C-alpha cells in the first residue's frame, strides 16, 4: 500500500486513557497515516461510525479498540458494531494490556480480526495496521467491481467493453493477491543450520488454499507445517493466510507456538488452539488439514501432529519409506477433538516429506485414474540419491510430464527436509 493510499484511509482509535490515544496518534502520524479519529469511549466511537446520528460521522476503514473501558467495554462495542450489516468488513484490532487466552477468545468471538498487547511495539502495530488496511482496500475494491458487474449484466450490449475491462482488472487484483500469498512462502535464500530443505508450490488458480513454511526456533529446533484449506477462491486463500500467520508467529506475547517460558508449545496443543479458533461456524463452514511439527536437531527427533492431511513420509538414506498415517480429523470439524502427536527418530540423511493431495489425486484429462501414492513413492525412490533441491525439481518435473497438457485441478505443494 503506497503512502498516498495509506494516508487516505480513516482510522478510528478508541481508548478511555488520553495518554494511550495520544501515543497511538503519534505513532500513526509518524508513519504517514493522516486521517486519524480519536474516541475516548465506545459511545463516542458509535458517533464516528454512524451508529448514533452525530456531526462526527465519518467513513471509517479500521478501528483500534481498547478492551477495558467504563460503561461499555471494548468487547461489547465490537459485538454492537458487528451486529450491523454495514460494518461487517471494518477491520477491528484489539489493543489491550490484557493478554489472557479468554480475552483473546472473547475478542475474536465478538468480531475482532487481530489482537495487539500493550505496551505497544511500534513496528508490530504499524505492520498489523498496514496488513489489515491492505486487506480492507482489496475487499472494498472487490465489492465495488462485483456491484459493477451486476450493473453491466443489465446493459450487456452497450457495456461489453466495460465488462471485459472489469474482468481484466479483477484478474490483476487476483494475481496481486496471489503474489502477496506467495510472499509468505519460505525464502529460499534462508538457511537453517543442520537442515537441508527445498519446496515447490503451485496454485491451480491465481490464489490457493495450500501454504507451507519451515522456520528456525530456539535451542537447535525448527518448526515446519503444511496446510490445505477446503474449497477454492478468495475465502480459502484468506483462511490459509490467517492460519499461516498464526503458525509462523514465533515472536510476540500472543504467539500460539510458544509457552510463557519461551519453549515451543507441543504440536498437539498448537492444533488444539487452532481448532478452537477456526471452527466451521466461524469460518464460513470451511476447515483445513495440516501437519505441524518440531524438529529437535540436538536430539534428532521430529514431533508432529497430523490433522486430516496426507500422510507424513519418512525416507531413509537407502530409499525405504515409512508412511505415517496416524493422526486426527481436520482442524475446525469438531469442537471435542483431542489432537495426538507422534515422535520419529531421525537418522542422518533421513528425509521428511510433506505433500498435498494435489499431487496424488491429480488426473489426466479424460482419464479416471489418479496419479496415486504408488507413482509418488516411485519418484521418491528414483530421486533419493539427488540433493534435496534437485530431488524436488526432478519429482515435480516427472509429475508434470505425467500430466502432459492437463492443467492441475488442485494446488500442488511439496516440502522435503533432510537433517545433515
């Protein structure tokens, strides 16, 4: 988002403490946010966004909301704002000194989209705001074009040229969203001491519901995950991005990946936390499969949780493959799921393979047979003696040769990790 566009976005800050209002205003102004409105109570906030008729009424693009306020709490205010259809898409970010899990749950249940704890970290605050405003801008842009398409449909002959133009703009927007999504993938320039890894990612459309990551933690540990959101399109992509952000946020007091003492939270506990956060009824009845694991390089172990995803594969240096099918249901399907975790001993040069069903369930045009597990395992055997990055390229290359001129109908995701 350019500073020019950023400056035109209207941000409402709600906090009963004058010092906090002035601090947030100063931070935002220093980052070229020009249109900032300050409210010292929920009732005054209602005036700004138009729930109460007032000269203060303004078009608000984003709200920073404190929780602890007299008369009407921030949680109550969020619920009231969300109860009005016109305010369903305004990003509301909670900014509060409280960080208990119950506060987080209540804030997100009420309709908040993010949560920042005090004392405020300026870089974190600005990054979150820019991200939310970018999504808001894209949502507004998409809605504008959807309404325009309805109008154009009623004026077909006269507006064919306009319709083509709008469709092209939508394509560009989707391509831009896809580029933003791909920017979340691991940087291939980054190295993790003790690990060789490589990956491949391709969406069947401009945006996808698959994502993956591998990242160093502390104390000779690394976290890895792969996820696949049900369905296709914008909603699946946005859910994938949300889950990716939570599974990649090691730093910060609100991280679900670490315990208060700074040690990694168990994969089963992480899966349980995600399951509580992303139940079907809160996410347009979408769910997702995933594998989340932690590699302990010192002890040469992989501890992981598998939630409905394709099996995790462990291949030794001689090429033999263990298919790890143990696991639980996808995340978001049932509230009472207790996720299990499993631990594998890793020998030097063992390979851990994570992949999406976009590979094994691919079909060539006009044929009924899937590519299948057998063909995929054969490619793993064939490429076992290659370095990890070359193995990934060769596997994908042979898979694409098998597809021929058939375009993939699902996202293709592959991650191979090999301890030194």
